[in-house]
C-alpha cells in the first residue's frame, strides 16, 4: 500500500511539473491596448487595468489605421507622408508630401518594436486583413485606389480604382468580398477578393467612414459622418435595407466615425467624432439605444476589450484614450499625446 501511495504522489508531482509551464503561460496573458498617435509618429501601448502607458513604439510618419494579425503576434499600422490637412484647408499652402514615408509598418508584439515597413501605395490610411491572413487590402486616399499587399513578398499585387477618397476598408467575414467606403462619392464599393472585379457600388449617406459586419456577414453597417446616420446593407443583394439616425434631442450633432461589434453581435458601438459620444445601437432592431457621453474630444478609433466588458476610444484633440466599463459606466482617461487616431486591443 505504501508503495502505491508513493507511486500516486510521484505521478501527481510529475503531472504538475509538466503542466506548470502551460498554466504559467495562461496566467501570464494580459490585455494590452495599442493606440496610433498621428502627430508624434508612435504606437502607444496601454495597460487598461492600471490605465497607464507602458511603452511607446516609434513607427514613422502619421500612423493611423491599425490591424492585428490573425494570431495576434504582429500589429500592422498605416503610415503616410502626406501632410496633415483638416477640412477646408488650402492644399497649396501645405508642405510637400514625403512619399518615402508611405507604407505599412509591422510591429512584433513580443518585442514591442517595429521590425519592418512594407510599401503600401500612396497615402495609406485604413486597411483590413484578408481572410487567410496573407494580404492587406489598403485604401489609398489620394489615388482613389484599393491596393492589395502580399505580406510574404511585401509587394502590391493589385490596384483597383474604387472612388474618390476611399477611407474605411472591411473584408466580409467569409472573405469573398472587401468593402471600401468612398467619402467624396457617398458610396461603398464592393470588390471580389479573388478577381479584383467591382461587384457593386452601393449608395450610402454623406461621407461614409467605416464599415462593420454582423457576425454571419449577412449585414454591413456603414457610418455616415455628415448624415449623422448608419446605413445597413444586405451583403447578399448588395442593397440598402435600413438607415439608423444617430441623434438625441439634447445632444450636439453627431458625426459617426468608427464602429465596433459586441461579442454576442446584439449591439454595435459607433464613435461620433465631434459629437463627443459613442452611439450604442441595437443590431437586431436597427435602432439607436442610447448615446454614451461624454467620451472625450472627437472620439474616432474605437475597440472593445477581448472579453467585451470595456470600450476604448482614441480622442485626437484631447490627446487621450477613454476606457469605459460598459457594466458600470465608469470612465477613465489615459493621456496619450500625439493626437490619438486608431485603437485595438488584444491579449498578450
């Protein structure tokens, strides 16, 4: 009997010894929030639990759009050598563009450093990752193009003329179609990812900015900055099926910008720029549930935590990140600096 007890003890000890590295790895995974700072040329790393900046990664000029690789080992960031120009700026008085600064930076998240920069066409701003993770679809604003960048070779394999001032880019969940919001044409252009052919040009509200999808990919949601609305598309028929107004009687005019979806797919969250709020939408009923405000000065980039409990907005003019606890409504502000633009969150 004593020999059996010793054997059992030894077996348990050996099992714990073998499992301890795995258990330690699970315990060591922590959430990190990454914010692109357009004016300072950095991606800023934030610990959302302590609400503190823990690292700053120099990346190049005008970092804006952000996207994680499918395995969350790398972070892609759009870089642009075009001078910053707000609405109604006289372009003739701006400094010349630095085309050598255009590209997509690749950050290794384990090293927390920029490891390479890939060519991405002129003035890349927003982009999305292909379904297989091998390519990026990039909006090139100044050339009215959608570029396909092969990540393995670092080469652009397709350039597709889409419409004036392409901005938001989103690949449908099935990977077959990529949608591009063209600000100056007030349309979303649907492009076949296999052939590069334009499938449809779908009218939206004024100045479409970003595109989100339902979990099943059957519906797309387009934020319209100058219409204070979200256009709902049927992605099968490529047609508009609803328009959701974003307004409340006692609130300032809302300017819908970025969009994020809750984990259960029942809600959408839309940052409203100069409106200073986040619009919470019922994705099933296609209606506004409430405006969450104040959120910061001109919230633009928006993301949810991996567990869906916290909402983040990047607020350019106030140079900070808002952390919102969706259950309690508690808000915390993290000083970022450098005009925050985009935001993503992941476990590391």
